[in-house]
């Protein structure tokens, strides 16, 4: 069993079994496999309750007692995923890794994800043991096999990692940190093309402690996290490998928590990944992985395994997991520290927002107006031309086309488009043709008209728009519907929810920086209203009003500091706590505000994902987000989408829509990631 270092606490979920008797265990396993069928329950119970060191002793005793190979007998008696899991547990970690890599590079094609996961996450000592185990098990050189099966910069970085020579000195030179930041910046952002060798040398050799400081300094210097530069400058498997290295430098348990979540979310389970991680981390950092998993995904690892697997395979995985965790929301001390640092990084990040639709070069409104008229004239409609022109012009250019169309033909382009196209395509194209403020005003009007109210649409728009955008929406609403937006909201909503929406609709959010003393006071109000403070300093009604004022009027920068202080004060995450303590539309509105402050592109990526997952598509939400974010931050949304859901927005649209609607959405999406 891997022993914790001096002064550190053991964080595995599998421990040495007390009063261990290898001969007795060997006998019990022999009995479980004797005769017709096998006692799988007894096998899984015994093997998952012993440490890896103890399992090696059982293998020796089994051979001494019965002259047979225990692993061979287990392979014969068991099948499928359960067999792979049990056999994986019986091998020493280095041999288990060696087998995984051998399978990854054997046969047709290469399992790059497996290579990346193992080589990006192992320590120097683990790499040395892996290389020796590979040589011993297969009489082959691991480096030669990796070189023979990979190529380019991806291959070079894998070879660097295979040396197991990452610096391990905790003493960090401040001058070298600044030099590395400068070298990485010059190798990527400041260079025409990319100097990949600098990325490979620095990320492949520097110590973890050093690189964490490099990443912090890089963010302060450039205004963007190192991950954003890697995504912008590198590509393919090399990009994925470098991102995995960065994640493991920041937090290896968080990297594995994310890998486990992606292995089980959606349709189907990536069992090879699930087995590999549960086996390899069970005696290293499974408790840390569980904590981060619960914090990040609002559910325990145990519950996700329980819902996603079955039979003895499930029972064995749950034993390795080592227990279910408490309700989501509260941080363990280690996870609270990670969350606090996340807000710290968020406070200094200057993310460059980019849309996917840009002004067309050599724009000619006259030619575009004529082409659109021709596409709609006579029998039938040329939808392809309409899509091509409208999705490749900026909104300002589309307004010029509308004006030119009227000047040339004495006709209203919007009216002509309405009569020629229909359904989802019409909603998308007509939405793109409207000025943004008028489009948002129309969406708000639609959300409030008829029977019932679309509260989600109201929240999405009012919780995410800037002051300038909100003011423009108010003007557009008044102009188009001869009624103030505030009056419309007042007559269609009620209670606290109405007060929140009206507060947001004033567009009076502070735009200044943070006030640390005020942030601590605001965090205290949040803790009191969410009922996790030790004391209360006011009646509930006045606290609720103050909490609403904080979330609806403080600047984003200030709120990031409030949420950070909230973690420090309570050991809880504000978003999880709102979800747990509040309900209905008020909860949804506050959660939307918090998510926007945390990461607005991610908020919209989630909206898009939910609009397309499961049976049926929510075309209205899909269209609204694609139209409204196309010139603001849709490129950032795309990046968040692929990062969180392991598939591109382009792929999701392709798989969930069809025909001309799909073509138009893909054009707005602006490319495959």
C-alpha cells in the first residue's frame, strides 16, 4: 500500500486489512471459484477489502497452496467489466499502468486519452516504476513503443514525461518564474506561429510548485489563464495533453474528479476510464477526489456510480469509492481552500470576450439587398443564399441591408422574409435581423404574453445583460410596445421574484471595483439569509431586501470578492447554498446571477446544453442564446461547452437539429472545435 509521506495524511479509500492472513484469503478465493459457477460476492468482498500489497501476498500464497495462478483463475471465472476491474486490482499499480499503455498502443489506432491520463498524472517515481514494469512484463522498451505509435509535438511531450525527471525542489526562484512567464508568452501569444518547444520544456520539466506560481503570474501579466493560451496556440492531441498536464499541476484530484464525471455523464459509460481511475487512485487520493467531485458536481461520486452501473461491478466500484458523502454545498477544508483560490483567480482574470459573427469584409449592402430579393422572388425560395448572407454579416451591416432593401424595392425586408421562410429557421433569421435591444425586448414580451409566464427567459435576459444593454432594452420595449418594461414585469410577476426582476431591469448595477470591508459585510448578510451564520443581526424581511440589493446592484468584481469571503466565513459555496435553502423562481434568479458572476460564458454553455439534451429540443432557448451571444461571447461559450461536456457545440447542434435550421445555426456557431 502506498504510504503517506512524512507528516501527510493518508488519503486513499482502501486500507490494509487488519489481522490479515494471506493463506486464509487464498483458501477463501479457491473455495469461491471451486465447482460450478463462482461466488462473485465473496470474491469482490475479499479483494476490495485488501490493500494492493496484501493482494500480492495472496497471489503468492495461492500459488504455494494450489500450484495455480490466481489471476489466470479469476480471468477464467469472471467476465466483462467485473473481470477487468478485479484483475486490475490484483496487479501492482505500475504493472496495471503498463497493461493499460500496452493496450493503448497495440493494434489499429491509439487510445490517446489513456496515454494522456497516465503520463500527465504520474509522479517521477511512478513513471520510473511504470517503465521498469513495462520492460519486465512485455520485454519491450516503453519509450520506443510510444515513439512508434505517436508523432509530432504530442510524441515529444510524451517522451519528456516518460523520462520522469520533473524537478521536485520546493524552493522557487522568483526570477525564474518571471522568465518562464515571459518565455511562454513570447512562445505563444506574441509569436506568429507557436514555439512549441518552449511549452514542452517548461511544462514538462519544472516543479509543480514552480509551475503553480508561473500560472498565477501568467494570469496577472497577460489577463488570461494559461489554459486559454494553450487552447488558442496548440491543437489536437498535443493541446489535450498540455491541458491535462496543467490540470494535474493545479490539482491532480480535481483532474481525476473531472475524468470520472465525464466517464459517467450522458448516455453510456466509459468503463475503461472508470475502472482505470478507481483502481489506480484507490490507495492514493480517492478521498480528495470524492471531496472535489461533490463540490464541483453537486452530487457524490458514490451516488453517480450507483446510478450509472449495476451488479457486482457496481458493488466493487462502490467498495473502492469507500463511502457516500454528505449533501452537496459544504466544502471540506481542502476543497474550501481550492474554492477560495478559484475566486481569487476569477477576480484578476481579464477574459477577452469574442463573438463568432464579425463584420463582413468588402461589405456591399446594395449587392446583398439584390441577392436577397432574388432569393425570395418567383416560385420557391433560395434558403441557402438567405442563410449565407444573413449569418455572415454583423448586426450593424444587416440594418444597412434592411435600409437599402427598402430604398431599392420599396419593400420591408423583414415582412418579405416572414412570408418566405417559416418555423425554427424563420425565428432564427428574423432574430438575427433585429437590432439586439429590440430582439431582447421582443423575447421579454413573448415571455410575458398569453397564459403563463416563461420565467426562465425573463431570468436569462435580465440577469445577464450589462447596464448599457438593459437601458437599450428599456427604450426598445417602450418604443415597440408603448408600455414600460417595469409596468409589464409588475403586472405579470409577483412577490420577491417581481422585485428582483424590476431591480435588474433598472440597469443600475455598480460598475466600479471591489470594497473589501463592504464585501465582508455583504458575505455576512448572505450567510444570515441563507441560515448558515452563527448569529443573526436583523429581521428576515430586511435581510432579504439587503441580499437582493447585494446580488442585483453590486458590481461583478465586488460580488466575486463577496462570494470568496462567503467561502472563508462559512466553508460553503454560495450557489449550492442558494439552491439548497431557497426555492422556485427566486432561487433560479439568484442562481443565474451567481453563475453569471462566476463565468457568464459557462452559464450560456449550460443553457445551450440543456436546450439540446434528452428527448426533444428547446428551439426557443437555443435560438435566443445563439442570436443574442453571436457577436458578444459565443466563441468563449463554445470553449466552455467543449471543456465541460467533452463535445463541441458544433457537434451538439449537428446531432440535435436538421435541415436549413441546422445550417443556419452552424453558420452562427462559426466553426468546429
